[in-house]
C-alpha cells in the first residue's frame, strides 16, 4: 500500500473504507480516515489515525515512507473513534510516545480506551512543536464538531490539518480536489456540512475569523475525511463561510410522503407553481429514502442551499406519517433555519378524519428555525381541481417570496 506525498516530508497515510454506507445517520459511498505523517530532521509526527480494525492499511502506508517505530510524536486532533481507534495499538507499539491533544481530549480518550500509561501532552492554542524544519502549531476548535476538537497547522508548508472540518465522506482513488474535480468535491463537502456542521455554524464563523486574524496563510487544507484541498483551498474556505451564514439559492425544496397519492398530487402541483415563476425546485419523496437520492441526508443538503422548505404528509392516526416524522426530527436537530440568512416554509397534506399532520409539521418547522408563511394547507381525502389550483398558487407565492428575499 502506498502513501501519497503532499509536500517534502509530508504524506497521507490514511485508510480507504470502500464499504461504509451509513454513518452519523446518513448515507455515503464509503469514506476515508485520513492520517498524515510529517517527517522532520529531529522528529516524526503522526497526525490522527483511523477506525478500530483499520490498523493494517495505516501501518502499511506508513511503512511505505518510514519504519513505524520511528514515529516519536502522535497528534490526536479529535477523540471520535474514526480518528483515534488505532491509538491502543500504536501506544503498545510505541511505548511512552507523547500524544499531543487538548485537555478535553485527554478525558475523552480515557472514556473510550484504557489509557493507563499513555503519555499525554495537553496543548492550548498557539502551542508549538519543532520537528526539525517542520513546525506544528495547534489551534483549539471546541465543538467543531466535538468539545475536544483542534486544528493542527504545519507552518513551513502552509498546510492546515483541521480534522473533521472541510471534510467529505467519499471513498475514491483520488487524493486531491483537482483529481476528483472541484464541483464533485464541493458537493460532497456540502453534504458533510449539511449533516454535521450546520448546528455549529456560529462557531465555524468565529473560528475562521480567529484563524484569519492570526494571519495564518493556508495553501492546503488536509481534512480527516475525503480528498485534500490543494487547488481549491480558498473555495472550500469560502464555501464554509457562505454555508455558515446560510447563503442560499433561489430554490425551493419540497419534502413529503404519501399513502394514496393525494399528498403526492399536491406536491407535484406546488412544484409546478414554483417552476412557473422561474425558481428552481427539488421534489423529494421520502418513501424512496431507501434510494440514496431521497435519503434524508441528501435532502438536508438541498435544504441547506434552498431559501424555502415545504413539508407534506398525510395524517395517519392523528399524527404525521412515520417517514416524515423521522425527517422532521432530523431537521430539528440540525436547525437550518437559524442561520444568518433565514428560510421560509409551510406544511401541506391530506387527511381523512380529524387531520393534524399539517399543524404538527408547522410547529416542527418553527422549531427548526424556519419562518412559516401560513398555518399550512390541508385537504380532505383527494384534492379536487379547485384545491389543486390552490396548490399551484401556493407554489407561485412561495417562489415570489423566494425571489424577494
């Protein structure tokens, strides 16, 4: 197995997990657990590791560069097991090796592993390690995305190792953004942000502002998942600023499920109304969530760059349809409507008794920070021509509001 060179004395020695399909509650086409080897004239540092059971790939790639036993420094940017899972083996192989991490990470690692005898070296922001021609600088980044998280910066080569920030879940033979393609890389990064980082957006902006004020030049961003940003580092940094502010397109995302196609007919007609005003629309049927395209983790990526979100459901036993309830729970946790640029939305659906789903959805949208434009539109049984006309007009109204935002 081969390592990949980033710069003189700097190598990717990570793991490709081709088979992972579900992680953090969303679908993915595999992933990578990126680890990096920095070889100085005095010391050799390993930055991050991999998931438990993935030691073979990691060690084989390190061996392509150097005898693993020559590693005399480990940097643990994050406690989560996909980045720390090989530490128990490494600490046995490298007795008393110093492990540089935040004070919070010391406690976190102790909750995951038996760390008796581990040689922790807690660090704070702007602490440094001299490797001999290579200087590692640490920047604490709590809640990006765990309390223990930190960034590591390689000063001489202007490489930022930000762990989960700026990452993407994708398994590929390409290691760099210009190999995978800018648009594909950014699309995967957007999905990663939409599913993991959105609730942390204010912290992202604060940390990026802090890094900017430090005057740290960044030529390469080497995250812990996915490809490495060497040609489009400025693009991913800029995208994070925009996503964190909630900058969105003139776009409407319609999310729904249906029992006997009544809510489906409503959704289709709303979409026609949106399109009639020249606004982009994405229609997502949740029962197709077994197919990756309409899984909730893909839908929230569309929600991220939409100015409006409509959610539809039939009423089942006075409640929201189960697949819609699942999506709303996920949306509530992410809070996409609480970004600087607000989102609007409303609920719609069919009922055959007392109703109730539309009212529940409306409240859920509000809890997710989305500004509802009305109390929703609920019809009895199947929509007639007049009700379908109202659906079309609702789509037009939403589209006009989007263009005015």
